[in-house]
C-alpha cells in the first residue's frame, strides 16, 4: 500500500464497539494508561505525522458519549450517522425479511398478519424483531413436540406451522429495550388505584388530559408534572397509573429503590442514560419517583447530592430534538425542591391529599371490609388526614379471616401507626 502511495486501493477498517477501546482519556483508574495509549495511537494513525492514506475508518457504538472527544472532531470521525429505531413501515420490511425463508418453506401460517405485528412492535429494534420471530418459531416447535413417558415424540417437521398465536405469545416474552417498564410500574400500583374521592379522580383526569393534549400538540414537545403530597398519600400509585395508561411507546421508572448502594457518579450516569434513551423515542415518559431520596437529601445539614441534582435539572429542562417527552416526578417534601430550585423546573404540580373520614370509609368498603360501623368512633377521633397506605396497612392488620374489622385491634394499630393519640376505646 505504501509503495503505490495515493494510487493504492482503498482499505476499510471497522471498529465494532469502539467505545470499549477509545474511552475518554483520563476516565479510567488503571495505572497502566493502556486506554489513553490506544487513543493516542489511533489519533496519530488517522491524521498524525504517520497517518495512512486511502484508509476508511468506520467506528460503531451505542455509547457515543463515552468516546474521547478528540476522535469526534472534523478530520477524524467527522461523519456521524445515527441509526434510529425503525418506524412501522421499517418494522414491516424487517419482518418480511426474517419470515421470507419460512414463507418459502411453507411453514408460515396463512393467518399471520405481518402489518398487525409491525403495529404491535413499537420501539422494537431490528435485532429485537429478529428475536421475536425466533421466539415465535420456538413456540411453534414446542407445540409440535409432545412429551411421553421416557422420552420425546415429535411429529413430521413438514407439518409444523407458525401461526399468529405463536407471534402473540412471543410478544409477551420479547420486550424491547426502549419499551415500557411494565413490571416495575405494576409493582408501584399493585392492587390498582382506589378511587376514594371526586377531587382525586379530577386530579388523575386532569393529568391524563395533559398527556393526551401533548400527543396532539404541534408546539409543545416537553411536559413536566410533579405529584406531591404527604408520605404514604399514594403519589407513586397515581403516577404509575398515569404512566401505564398513557399508551406511550417508551416508559421508564427511575426509583431510589433500584439504585441502593450506587455511587453518585453511577447514579447520575444511569439517570442521564435513561433520558438519552427517552429522547430517541418518538413518544416517551419518564417517571422519577421519590425525588428527595434520589437526591440523598437529609435534614441534618442539610445534605444532598449536587451531582445528581444538576443531572436532574439538566434532564428536566432539555427539550427533545424530535418526538415528545413527559416527565412525571413525585415528592413528599415540596419545600425541599423549592429550596433546591427544582420546583420551578416542573410545569404543573398536583397535590394528592390525605383521607378524610368519609374517604377512609370508602377505602374500607373497597377492600371488602365488614363491620365498618364498629370503627366509626375511632375514625372520628382522628384529628388529621390519613395517608391511604397507612390506612390499608391498618385495615389488613385489623381484619380476621372473614374480613371483619376488629375495633380494638383497629384502634391499637392506628395508634401504633401514629394516626391516633393514645385513648381508651
């Protein structure tokens, strides 16, 4: 190549997962400096004194943010091509590609509706669609294989057919990375959202109306909503219900429960990564639960993580380039957010109130509790609102096997939960 000079043939060098060898210099704690040396050598070969001509260098990565900035400037990796998630038409083409061999082998059932599957696979990548087809084939094979005592018996492979039901089962198994965290959100709203008052229903409807309005808006691309209230008031359940019912393609939960023991830097990187993924989807929702705990706020000091705070503030205010983004946050201490200058980052704030006596009775009826009238005097003695989570706990601890309330146990449990001053029943 060097003998022919500029007349030599074009050579192509491809670096797959280039972020693994060309990380930001100084970002690793290794004393050997191997990563820095690799980056320096690559820079010198691309456009240094010993640079090579007639070389086309292609790098592939899904973590562009980790690559050293010197590699990204003009003259080096100057052309950046982002391969986004396929739209419905693209997903249909990918499905046709992966099912063509099945169609030619006449094992694809006539009831398989590829346009329907393309519509159902929102935010699926090409690899995930391929995995969906393989999963459907696996389910079809399982139907074709029958177990008998002492061994397996199979039918003729020519008889095997992939039908629509196999693809429907595969959809329940294969979940897109840029999809909905339905399992995490379902835990937050286990048992469903109890409707106990008109004010609560109006709040949920108003928030849901804003989500619907954003989808049709031509001018608004970012909506931030804060749901605040006392601890145990049901903020997380309300936010999770809104997230699950939104119908958005990308829905993720950021919760301090999943970040226990994680360093500040790792926590900030996790938050930034979730929001980066959200900006890649045309319709995204991010639920940030328990903001005070996420910020590591404590009253003594007060102390909090400034790195996480600045990361959240940046993410809350960053407008998506394309698509639309909704950010739902929950807080049990809105005054803390105000002092940290985070409250102003939310467009709308909704309050989840505690329960009055009549609302508490509605919740007890919803639980199917019996002898509700026996705890009427106890509820009359409560001088402040009752958080719904505490009431649910008290009710479950006070019911017998037939779900009848024990008034003495109900009163004692209310006192232990700090909802009632010690009194004689």
